[in-house]
């Protein structure tokens, strides 16, 4: 009799623990964040572009867990994006997130420095046109010291990756990511771009 009671008790504990684990997994799935991967199709269900493979997913997951409300603002904006009705300029989406729509001509890479930001994460998405964006984590020289008001510093750096930016993919650049945007693909071309700024802390 004692053995039966003990067995039932152990099975009950195992059942409760299993339920708790499954409940946590369900909540993680609903939020779009899984332990080892990110369900972008669930997060960005109405946005055609895909995340570029250059994105530091560990940094993204950690930041999402700390500030989910900021990323929900970003995802909501992208899911409701109407590319044909966007006006140029800057709009605050919340106290910690803002978006800038700009248009420009791409340039020769020799005319552009690498840049980095401390206060904000960059989400960059090219709506029209295409360009290269160079990525590096190895600065050679700090050309322009960090400007806190503009949240930017400029560098020369060794190119680690040259990324194709067009309407099929978007990029996330975190504080350690030196990036050199607006580079010609062949010759100078028109580009229209969205840059969403997400506060780091």
C-alpha cells in the first residue's frame, strides 16, 4: 500500500512539472520567441521581408526578453506597413522607438565611413532600390568621435561581410556592429529606406 501511494505521488509530481514546462513553452511560442530559434513567420506575419543571416540572434533574443514592448511596437509597425503611402521624415512610435524614412543616391564605398551607435539599435529596410551594406567588428581608426546627441561615431574598418540590401530582407545592427550603408551596386542609384531606432537600455 505504501509503495502504491509513493508511486502515485511521484507520478503526480512528474505530471505537474511536465505541465509547467509545456505551459512555458506555449507562452514562448505565442510570443514568437523559442529557446533556440525565432519564429519570424509568427512575429512578422504580414511583412514580406525576411531577416538577413548577418543578424546577431543571441543579442536580439536577449534584448527582446528585456524589452518585449519595444519590439512589439516595431513588429506592429512593420506588419501594418504601406510602402506606397510612406512620407519622408521622422515619427516617434513610442518613447523608446522611432522611425525615419529617407531617400538618397548611393555612393562609392570610398566616400562613406563605417558608423556605430550606442543608444539605439538600427533596423534597416530598403523599400525601393538596392545597395550594399558593409559589416565589420574590427575598427581600424575612429575618424569622428562619438557624438552623444546624434548617437553616432565614424570609423575606418576592415570589411567582414558585404550585404545586399533590397526589399526582400531587413537588417538589425547592434552597438558592436560597425556598418557602412548606402554603397553603390555598380553605379549610383536611387534608394528609399526605413530605419527604425530601438533604444538599447
